[in-house]
C-alpha cells in the first residue's frame, strides 16, 4: 500500500519520520536537506519557460553534492514538441525527459530512468530516495501522482501549496521526496518587476494574486512584441491603449463607462498561465 508521510528536518538524520513534529520546515534549508539525503534529484521544469524555471542555485548544490540530476520538462502538451527538439540548447539539459500528465507523455520513460539510475548509485539508506524539486506550480505533485499511480500528492494552482516534505512510495525499494516549490534566494529577496514578470509567466504567482498586473503586461509586450496583439487581434504597441481597447472589447467597464484596466490585465495573465497564449522560451 503506498505510503505518504510528512517528515520533520530532524528525521533526515535517522531516516525515521517524526510524526509528532508538525511544524513547517524552513526553506530553502529543507531543500538542501533533501539534496543531502537523496540519491537522485529530479528538477521539474516548465516546457513553456525552461530556462526561467531552472533553479541554478540548487543545480549547483546538486552538482557539488555529487548527486545525479535528471531534468523533467513538464507540460509539453502546451508547446510544439518538434520545435523544442530542434533547439540545440536542449543537449545541455541532458539527461532529461519530456513529460505531460494530460497527454500521458514520458511516464514510462521516467519510471524506467529512475529505476536504472538507482541501480547505478550507492544508496545511503535502506530504500533509495528520489528528491523532487522545482519552482512552485511547475507540476511536481501532478507528476508524482502520474508516475506513482493515483492521487498520492495533493495538487493546487496556488503558489506553495505543498507545505512540508512528503515521502511517497514509488516501488518497494524506492521512495519519492516531494518538496514545496522553491524560489532562489536571489529572487525571493529581490522582488522587482522583472522577477514578477518571470514568476507570473511560470505561475509562481497566480494571475489573481499579482500586484500591478498592468506593469507585467508592459514587460511582456516589451519582451515578446506582437504576441499579445496577435492573439487578441488588437493593433497597437502602447500598453495603456492596448488594455483600453481590450477592456472595451471584453466589456470590462466600470460605472461611468471607464475600462477596468486591472481586470483586463489579469485576464491576459490568466490566458498566459493557462497556455492559451504561446510564450515559449528555452
């Protein structure tokens, strides 16, 4: 029967779960603990923004720890897979697995890769441990449920939904360690418009939670000229005029007839996060 246990930090040293300590573990320290105690680490990346969802700080920690890193390119159903495979930069990410929960892509390949790599490494504990890390909302929990079979990890579109570290049985001799989504220290302590744009694109911050959504739209229009205009069939490069025209088109009006720019901007962010507007970066 699959096991889903919450661990306290002290439990890692003894390899025995502490069921009494319910306090949340401080992050990213807990992720450092995961790396230290894992035999293999999976980094979950969003196929729409691969480079943006790479956590270089943690990748460096994994490399310095001498642990095996496997990148899982998730949500490939939201992009053109053939175009992705043509990108020469993908070779730098090997070994990797293209994955989609919805389209059932890569499930068997990832399961087999985990089993093969476990046999190649020296196991630290009675059962091999596979740590799973990534930005919030890159689909870690859904991926776990897919490869394990059944709803073993809770899922949500909210940032940081996973609040503690969970051990989930994969096979008789292998367990998966599910961690909360982690934002690099450099970004978490230095929030600016550029970081917010990135966090919105990769769904770290959901469209209904972000502050000043119009500024994010401005950044998106600068970074990807013509993309929003093409999708909404509006010909203007001025962000205020664009939001005004789209708001009128969607009938997002306040009392007196003025356009609700905040609501209009959030609809755009929602369409980006749901993959309706194709913004793909590697």
